[in-house]
C-alpha cells in the first residue's frame, strides 16, 4: 500500500501553491509514495478577494479536518501574516479540535513551508509559531535543516531554511518563489516523503 503524503496549503495569489506543486513533485519522486495537494477553505468573501486582485482559486480540492486522518504524513503551507501563519490557515487548524481530542494525528510526520514578503517578514517567527500547532496534536515535526546541501549556502538569492518567497511582493504577505526556492521545495517534498515512508514501514 502506498504511503500517503498530503500537502495542505493556503494561497491567495498562487505563490504558496507554486511551492506546494514543487513539494508534490519531490514527494512523488519517492518510490511507493503517493502525494496529494489540498487547499484549506477560504475565509474571505469573493468581493474582498476581488478588491485584493486575487486570481480565481485553482481546481485543487478543499480539505476538511477529518480528511487529515487518512494521510501518513502532512506538509502544511501558508503565507506569513505579522510573523504567523495566515488567518485562513489558522482557522483551518482551529477546526481540528476534534482530532486533537481523539489524538487522531498523533505520531504523524509533519513539515511546514511558507512564503514571506521580505527578509524581515516573519521568516523566523512564522515556523516557531506554527510548530506549536503540530506539538498540540503530538505530530512529529520534520525540519529539512541543512539537508539541501550547497543550495543552503547560496547568498545570491533570497531564501531560507524552508521555501521562503522571493521576488514580487503580494498583499497576503507572500512573494513569488525564486528558482532556488523551488528546488528547495522539491527537496523538502522528497525528504519528508522519504521519512514518512520509513516511519510507516516501522509502524
């Protein structure tokens, strides 16, 4: 049976979605792993999204909290807002209270990726505040650390320990990812999928 890795994200302008697509490619490159993209529900009305200049949502399905249980591992992604995950993603996490009560996500490997609008846009505080959500569920946080190799030491492009955004700033706190960051996203998907597969094999 294939190891299921869910990539669950929120993206207003498509920047985080672009990272999610690369992460999926990386996860799918691991033999025996089946990766799936999911969006969390939008909380802003269409009128507001129109005023923000947000493009239409893609055809990626919307996930419900209970569907998280079916995954062997999960990678969560979101734009940064004031040094934390975007409110839309926090609203989704808040809907997982029933799963927390039953410990349905306990022991599942989990990673995070995010996009910040600037070098000072919350690149450090966003993952720190997001990890608390995983800890409450008893999930196993899988950081990519310095496993990206030489790309981690590249200083010509904006990047970080998880795929941070770079390039064109967007109103949701994200940015268009650089080529280096897309490569890092692919690596993150492959790395976390591999760890999820190993853990599932020892269960």
